[in-house]
C-alpha cells in the first residue's frame, strides 16, 4: 500500500508541476520570443536598408559592409562583461536596460550622416545588445528545471526564422510606403519604426518578468533573476 500511495502522490505532484510550468511558460515564453524577434530584426535590418541608405549617403560596398559587421566587434568584447553585470544587478533590470538601449540606438541610426556616425552607431548597437541571449538563457534557468530547458530553448530559437518571415516583408513595406513621409527617407523610417518597439518591450520587461503568482512552497531551480 505504501508504494501505491507513493506512486499516487508522485503522479499528483507531477501533474501539479506540469500545470505550474505551463503557467510560467504562458507568462514568459511568448513575450521573450517577441523580445528576441525584435533583437534579431534590429540586428539585421541594416541589410534591408542597404540599397537606399548607401545611395543616399554615398557609401561604397566596403564602407557599408564594414559598418554592418562592426556590430559584432562590440557584441563580442562586451558579451562577458555584460553578463557579469547581469549577475550582480539581476536579470530583470539588466535585460530591460539592454532592450531599451539597443532600441534607442537603433532608432538613432536614422540620424546617420556619414561613415563615422554609421560606424559609431553600429558599434554601439553591438555593445548595447551584448549579453542579451545568454542573459535570457540565464533568466529562464532560474524558472525551469533542467529537464524542461531544452524545450524552452527550442521555443526561443523559433523566433529567429519568425523574425525573417516578418522582418523582410515589413522592412520592404516601410522602405516603400514611408519614403519621404515627414521629410524622412524610407530607410530612416525603417530604423525608427523597428527600433522603437524594443524600447517599449524593455520597459514592459522590467515589470512583467516577475512571473506569475506561485503557490506556497514553490522553489525556483536557482537563485537570482
């Protein structure tokens, strides 16, 4: 009888855990996927703007290619320092800061006047976004046990192809439909419209990332976040 009782209790606990983590997933995963979607769009939208932006600013292919790739220099060198700071100040605050700053810098790209300002803003965008993906992984590990993390990470990675599916048509539409609206070029509207949502998401992240109300006795897998 004791083994039967233990099995029933274990099954009940498993069902309760499943419902609990389903609540956590509905709270976090769609929103975090949206954040990562805009992170990827803000990273690659420079490729959609290339033809019109290079023509207006008279950039050569080498200038534009270097400006586009300099993003990864800032991203590479600030990745580890960013995550060390995240560990000290908390994932919720630091990830919100990352999203707000990269959104602001992406929007500021509309003010590019020449090669130097293009290089500076692309470098700063990499600096601002550094630490976001590993920071998100760290944040999720504070809510999910190891047996569930693979599925959660797979769901997060789905944001990459979705960003391509959405980002390409939207970017093309912005370049055509908003060209010369308000005196701005299409590529300027592209950076403004696609960068501003990241600022709003960063502000929202600072409050919504607290998670759903947990039952008494619930212990998160790790501390922090």
